[in-house]
């Protein structure tokens, strides 16, 4: 298939593009390039692509495309809370506009990177299914809910949106993110000897490796239409439903000599949920996630050591909010996070 991959120079896109190409697809990319230089270690060759802000996409960008995989977004809760109006402008309005352009251009399948964060403060002991009430507690998660609703309204006999509700990603990517929970805790452990947890450690988190996300999207791309049409899928594995405190313990085991420090200074995080991932396995027979949290912690620790992660890199180059602040202070981007001409 001819696939347009938005966010191809991001944390997930850098892992996903080679998987799609290995499966025989012709991949083109579209990315604003805000994090293209946030690199740790060798980076595989990017697919042919264009540096375009999602808000500036035109019909020409989706012409001749069979499918769109839409990853591009302002992708983190603190950033969304800092600039909620930009989060809705980019994550919601621009995403729906892209989908409309794609549908009008004859694109038949649109895989949307949503999030398990849409369940928010789910609470309780039951595993959350895709039919559970959506209770987003951040602008980032709220934007994802709005896009799902609007894409549902676009679905028809020729246009198949699929809502891929990813668990919290982890694992090594050459375009690293250090501001997601496992990646962050491993970095703290290596650089300071402490696995630093600022919450009370009790919230549940569903986690999924970036490579397993890539495999899931690749499988959904060619799945029978009736199996995926206009459906939401939780992407991850029940074995990786863990509390933040349990994640910290796994990190301490992976990073010899480190110790868990739970400060509790931010209190109990309202985002707590355990997720049921069986729907996607039923829709895609034979699919299952391959990576555990422990394996991911070991992989990250090895990569951080091998490629010489520094504290400055950890706190500045691989933290989304810090990268954007630095670009703004340097005058490279304007107040809307567009590149200055």
C-alpha cells in the first residue's frame, strides 16, 4: 500500500517507518520537524517526506495515497496543559481536517493514534474495555476523544477510520523521549542512582513498547475491513498493566545499584486504569505484544549506556516541553509553534 505516515520523525514514527517498509509498503512521511534532531544513537534513513505543519496540510499531501497512519500530535500531558489552545488546534482540528482531505482524496483507511488516557480516572479493579466511559482529565486526552468522535462521523462505505488507543509507550527509539514514565525512570536511575517517583506510586498504568505499537499498526493496515472498520482498539498487553511503584521496582532491577525513591510530592495521580486488550487480539488473530516492562527497562539501560546519555540530553534534548521552550526562546518557532521563515 501507499502509506502516508504523519509524525515520521517522532519517537514512534522513527520506529514504525522501517516496520512498514519491511512489510512491503511504500511509505512517505509528513512532519513539522520539531523533534527531528532529538536523536540518541544511529537513526535509520527516514522515508521520503515533507516538512509540513499539520495545520498546513493540503489535498496535494494526500493525493495518490491508499492509507494514512496519523501519529503527529503535541504528545504529552504537561505540554497540553501549558498550551491547551494549541493542543486542540493541532491535535483536534488539524487532525480532523487531515481526515476529511484524505477521505475526499479517496484514501480508504485512516489509522488514528489515540490513547488509553481517554479512560482517565477509571478507578476500580475491573479491566477497562473499549466500551468503558471516557473520562479524559487532560487537554491532550480530551483532544483525542474529540477526534475519535469526529472521525466516527466521517466513516462510510469507502472510508475506514480505526482508533488505536495506545497504552503509554516505552522503549528505545533513535528519536528518544525521556518524558514518558519508563524511559524517564530508567534515565534517572542511570544518571543519579535513584528511581525517582514523584507521585505516591499507586496509580495503574498500561504500558506498551514502541515496537509493538508499530507491529499493531502494520497489522491493522491490511486487516479485513469488517474486522476494524470504525472501531476502537486498546493496544498493549495485560501483562504490562502495572502500578507506577511496580514500574520503579522493575527499573531498579534493570539498573544495578539504583534504589527506588517515592517522594509522593505530587500526591495521588487521578489517571489510574487497568486495560483489557483482548479486542485487538480477537480482530487480528495471532497478534500479541512481545515486550514486557522488564525487557524494556533492560533495553533502555543498555541503549543509554551505549550511546552516552548525559543529564543535559535527558533533561533538555529528549523532553518535549524543554525542546519547544528552547526553540521558542531562540526565536526558531513563533507563539503558535510554527517555524519562523
